[in-house]
C-alpha cells in the first residue's frame, strides 16, 4: 500500500524517472552523471535554491588513494593505503567498505576524467593527516579540481551555490596550496602583491559585468564541472524542490513527494538515492549522536543543507543510523560572530591556527594540543580535553607580528582595517597579555606561563609540549618561507589578539547503514528495496577516521559512481524494458 502523502497533490505520478537523487552535492551529482551516462533518466531534487551543497563551499579536494596517475607518480600501493586506514580507526575498521572503495577508485576517477568535464590537478604534496601512522603518504592520494568557468552552466550559472563569504578575499576564493600562499605574502612581497592584485581585479571586473565571479576554484569548480556534465547528459536538476516524504508500495520505495518549485508525486522506476548530506544541522539527531552537545547549544555547523532530512526519511522507512564509529562527526573548530545587522556568521578554522606566532588555549589559559594537526584531529583533542564541559571553547591567541603578517582566520592581516572585526565581536585586542587575559576572562598567570613556555622552544623551532611542527603535514599547514620551523614563532610583541573558537563540523561520520550496493538496510540486516544512500548521509566507510584532504568528497565521488553504475545494472537484471532499451541505445 502506498503511504498517504501529507501534501495536497494529485493522485498518481506528476513526473516519472528511472532514478530520483536527493541532493546536488558531489555524491548526488556523481550518481546522476554515472546513471545518465548509462542511459538512465535521472532527476536531482535539491532542497536549496542553489546547486552544490557543502561541496560547493569546500576546498574541493578528493582523497582517493590508488587513483592511476597519483599512485604511479608517488609509487603508492594498495597495501599501504589499507595499512593507513586500518591504523587510523582500528576498532571500527570497515574492511568491506574499504575494499569496495579501493576497488573502485581507479575506475571512478578514470570515468570522470574521460567522460565528463571534470578535470583533476595532482599536487606534488598533500600529506595525509596523520603522517606518523604506518602507510601514510606525503602525496599522490589527494586530488583537487581544476579551476572552472561558471559560464559552463549556461543559463543555470546563477543557481551555483555562492562561496562562503567569510572564506573569500574581497570576493576571490584562493585555492589551498601555492595560490593561497601568495595571498599570505601579499603584504610582504611585490611579486605576491602583484599576483593577488591581478586575481582581485579580474574578480571585480567579472562581478561588475556578469554579477558573479566567472572563475571558480575549490569545491565551486568541482560542482560547476559536475553540474555542467549532468546537464549535458539530460539530468533534470531541480532546485528549491525539497523531498518531503518517500512513497512506498508493498514495502518498496517507488518514489517521493516533492514540495516547492516542482511540487508533486515523483515516480522513480529504479529507486531513490539519498544524497542530501548528514544530520549536523538537525538539533534532535545531533543531541542524540554528538556526546558534547546534549542540549543542542554546544555545536555550530557551517555545512549547507545537512538538516538530517535524508536520515529522517530513511528511518521512517525502516532504516537506522549506525553510530559505531571512531568519531561521529568530522570536527572543525569555528568562530561564531555576527554581521553588523545581527545575523550569525561562522568562520571554520581549517588551516590558520597552525601558522607561526599563534597558539590556542582553553578557558583556563592553557594549551591542550598541537595546533598544526588537522582541524578534525585538533577538534577531537579539544573535545577530549573539555569532555563533560557545558560549553566547549578555546581562544586563538596571536601577537602583533603574527596579526600583521597572517591575521587570525577571518580577521585579515595588514593593511586591512580591523574595526569591522572588533565591532562584530570576531576579534579581541589588548596592549598586553595581562589585559588580554582580563578581556577574555582567563587566569592572567596561566596565560603568561603558557606563552612563556611556548616561546622558550619556539625561538629554536621546537614545541616541547605537543611537538607542533614535527611532521610533513604540520609543515604543509604552516608558512613554508618561515625558518627554522614553518609552524613556530614566539608571541613576544604587543598588542595581542584573540578569537574565540567553538566546536563545528564539515559533516557527520555516523550515518545510515547501507549494504555493499549502498542500499539502506534495516536493523535486522535486510535491505529496503528501492532506497539507497551515498555521501555524508551514509555511515563513514573509514569507520569515523579522517585520513586526509577530501575525506568526504573522495568517497562521495567513488560511491556515487558505484551507485550510478550498479543501478544501471539493476535495470538490466530486472528487465525494465523501457530503461534497458534506452541504455542500450546510449551505449551504442
């Protein structure tokens, strides 16, 4: 029996497709592109007014060990990748999931590069996040998307998810690596200044003429290329069209009820693929699965659209969330502040706190970890250090030299005026450490001792407490031109500055339990016919570990590809004549 829609819609189907994909991030578009390439009729339903989800505001990297070019260039082996992933989360290692992932990486990356507009760049260095573990590699596993021109999307270009404004520099989004390094040195080098000026002038000119920057970088470039590829294949991408309810007939998911611009009952011959992100923006689910946030007020997510609707619909259909993971979320400390008009803003601290001349302290004024760890691992250290605290937070501290040279996160370095950062509550300034301690309410003696201890080693490029600057990954997060250690410099010149950091995320690792074909399963182990899940809505195949740059997007691309490939095979084996005939025509 079909479940009764909660919406006043016509009986029957208002639209028919082979596959209905919920969400237009990397996993959803990867599914749609692969399925459409096989001749299937695909609809992508996006709840947001924009295409791209969190992928579009991310750095766009994809962690895909065993990709053909990277593995050959770095002499990486599958055995090393397996050893690294096993060491990363030994108690929750998902052997079947890792095997499926590594089996498919070469096929998936080759498919996108040979059959779509997606181009990857292969950086020489992109160290794994935990270089001290067996099997870790300094490069070859993480790829980033080539820059794109938004005009590839034609009339749909205005529907591309805008950049996260707090991460742009006057409208331009620097790419992690050499591009970003030039921006770090724009106030110190004529060469870098000229480089940055060219980038900004081009961005401003494009925006004046075309109402948006035409050159897209990072995750925005990846989504631009993927969406353009999907549209060329005839995929219908419907924005402002939330999926409100799954339609079930005799225990099988056969479609969904949409609201918004494309309201109606959508019949999906081969099934519905949930690719709408995780649940970090859903207070009810977050308080249930995030131990540090039992009251719903101790976590702030910058993710786009991760409101848990995919999880809720799957649970309603009989699925469940698997929380048996090393960590339930991919942590990212954030600064929470307000626009001058009172609206809340977030700045994720994904790289800045590993730079020379900064430390992070707890509410007692004491350091609690290596600030040059990955944002996820530093966030994990922060949560462990403040376990049981009513509110989890710390303070990034910098002196005048550091503030002048690098800034603190969203608060840009000289010569950018700082009044806005003070007025919005992002930045605190004081002439001395004692005054700063008073302003941010930490014990003065503790902060003074912390800075003194840190400075005693930093002068010689050593961190005696936490080993900051001791791995290749630490150095990658630092300033390569700073000697003797890219991550360390004393804090010894006033005035001093502070920005408050609280707990945030880039997605959830706990997620819907799926089978080897991404089918959503019940607690008794049976699969729900016609219902699938890929990307952040599904449980992490890394067991809740965070291996390196692009640990969400890599599996999203690979399992999205597998989903599109496998569902086309379902069409052939189930004898759906209309679908099979169309697929055969496309292949011919």
